[in-house]
């Protein structure tokens, strides 16, 4: 049995359409792979947790007896030095944790310096 002549053209057109759909979907349609979606979700969760813990850091800073002097110093130093000052003050060490988070210290220092 011989296939109709139009069948080959239809199959080629279907393949070309599928390739074009995939290119358009991933380039402009917002489609992502499962790995990219997991990475984006993980990054968003990390950013949200850091923002929440930065609020705890700010509260710990407010309770520090030397807060006024340390915050004044934070406002005069570079952002790199702010991280170290917040860590040394102990504000970025969360209750129950043994060491400070640099991401929390960065967010906390930036908020306290403004």
C-alpha cells in the first residue's frame, strides 16, 4: 500500500510546527524546565526566609544596649563592612543557631543603615 503524497508534507509541517511552538514557548511564552522551576522556587524561598529573618535581626538590634552607637557606625561604613559589624554584634545569629547568616546580616545591615 502506498501512502498519499500529502502525508509526507503534513508530517513535515507537524514537526516544523512543534519545533516552532517549543521555541516560541520557551523563548517568549514563559515556559521553563522542571529543573529551572525548582531552582526558581528555591531561590524565592531563600529570599523570603532571609527577609523574615532580617526582621528578627532588626529586633535583636533594637534590644542591644549599644544599638545607637553601632547603628550610627553602620551608617558610616561600606556595605561590606556592615555585614561584619552586624555579625560581630550578634544580631544575625538567630535564636537557637550557632552561627550567623551572611545573607541575613546583609539584609539587616542594609535596613538598619537607611
